[in-house]
C-alpha cells in the first residue's frame, strides 16, 4: 500500500485512516522532520491494532523513500513519528509504544508519544 499525504486544505485525518500519512512538517528550531499521527481513540486491543497498522504505513512511507519524493526537505534530516493521543496510554499501550519505538529505530527514525493539544481527555481538571 502506498501512503499519501493529505492536501493541506482537507481536514486532518486520524489514526483510523491507515491509507495516508496525516501530516508532515519540519521543526524549524532543530531541523527534524515530523510525521504526525492524530489518535483520538480510547485504549483497547482493537485500538492497538489500528495504531500498529498506522505506524506500519508511516514506516513503509519512510522505507520506500516516498517521503523524499513527497517531501524533498526531509533529505538528510532526522525523522520523527509523533503519536498525539487523546487518552493517556494504558500499561498495555505503553508497552506497545516502547516496542514501536524500537522497531521505528530500525528504519532510521524515532517515535514519540505525547498528549493531544490541551492534555489527555481522561485527566481530571
């Protein structure tokens, strides 16, 4: 499957759409190319499978070199897959994310998880 980036005029995609890369940009301060996954799902086994599929699409996008065709500015820059989650990762999700970090390193990239804008939805105010 070939991943595609979405045109900027379309609304952001989410983790459930495993046929595309949600967003690609460059951190101008440190030069990293950031490939973002926007994950709004609560944690469960099905969610972990969906996230694994999505990460695999991103890794294929990197491994195939398609990232450099679609985003030439990525050449020679560190690649980071950011997973922005609405909900705080469970223990199972944390284990999965650590495994995904190790796999991602084999592709010459990093994987980082962080809360979506505004923090985790399941944190008390």
